[in-house]
C-alpha cells in the first residue's frame, strides 16, 4: 500500500505541473502534451498496482519520450526495483532527483532518497579514468564507451569482474576486480607503450667490456710503438756498420754499436709480445661485449583483488 500511495502523489504532481511556470522540467512542453502524459502515467500506475511491472516500464518509457519529468522517472524506478533491476533503477532515481525536492512531492522525494541509499549499498559504482587516446576498454567481455582521455562511471553488480584495456602499440592491461555492494572504486587506465614496458638488462656495467677492449687496444698500440722503435734501432745499427766497415766485414765493433743491435732485438721481442697480448685482450673484450649484448625483459601488469602483480617475459 505504501507504493500505491506514493504513486498517487506522483500522478497528482504531474497533473498539476503544467500550472506552475518556471519549472525547468516543464520548459517547452505544451500543456496538451502534459495532459496526455498525465493520463499515460495514470495508466502506468494502474499496471504497477496490478503487479504488471514489465508493462508499466513500457508505459513509463513511452511517456518519458514525450515529457522527461522527474516524477515519471521515479515511478519507472519503482517498477524496475520490483523487477530486481536495481542498476537501472538507480540511474532513474538519479534523474528523478536531479532538480532536488522542487520537482517531487516532499514525501515522494524522501522515498526516492531512501530507495537511492538502499540501492547504493547493493551495487558497485565503478569509476574509470582513461588517459591515452584510442584505448579500448572491455568489462567482462562487453565494450565500454569510455572517452579516452576522460572518465566514465559504470554501475555493476557486486562480485568478480575483469576489466581489460588495450591499445595498438601498448601493453594490454588486465584488472581483476572482487567487489562488494556499496563499493565505489576508481581505476586509472594509463597504458605503457611497448617501449616503456621493455627493459634491457646487461651482465656487467656497460663500461666494463669496453674498458677491456680499450685496454687491449692501448697495449697493441704500445707494442706497435715499440716495434717501430726496434726498426729505427736496426736502421741506426745498419748505418753504423756501413760507415765502420764499408768494404769488408767488421772484425770488431764499438760497444755502442753492439749494444744497439742487442737493444733492437730486445725491442723486437717486446713489441711482438705487446702486439700479441693486446690482440688477445681485444679479443677477450669482444667476447665480453657479445656476452653482454643485453637481455630484454617485457614487464606486464595485472591488478587483482590481492594487490598489484608484475609478470615478465625475457628474450635475448
């Protein structure tokens, strides 16, 4: 009986609404249309009183197409509540209350607030904030018309849900939700590009293999310098021999000349050793560079009821 009494008040409000100028919900609606809608509302109320909720919903929606009155929204919400369509009813109650208490009888307005509060404790108001243009967001396999960039409120039932966001060139993000009635979570969707999600790891600090290569090159250069010095020493020795013994082999040589020959041989051996050693060190540095060429880690993200998790995929 409480619902019937409340509906009677709403019907009466609609019947006299066109007599009250300055009401935004009545602006631009001719009096004849208001009278016609009032009659339709009365018919919808009769169907609701008889328990024919589906038929009442159809009548109310048809009336709303002619006149979007908060009272009709309220009656539609009542019919939807009886059909256990709380999410749809919640949206209709919000529209019924959008002008405040002025559009409804005080008793009806308070009843609408009560219904709204009760339903809010049974459903989930999921807020989605999207950052990247072109992001495609799916909830439980159904596309969501989320403006990206922008935000959207989605009314859903409590329980487990899966929110998936994807975009070409970005890493797909999957969010597992375990929600209770009355929850109002906010999910911020800011996808990582594939470049941002790829991290390259090395076995050593990048300078170390190059330092080995540089050290080997320095050793080899030093060996080349010593080898060139050896060649210069031998040229000096040959020049001394040509001067001291131009026509016949020398039977004896000054110590300085003999020492020059010995010095040249020593320099030759040292230079060759340095060149070989430098080459070995350079080769070792090249091997280290190959081994340190980098391992790529693709970071993935999954946010679930127990917090955030990170997955990774490795490749050379």
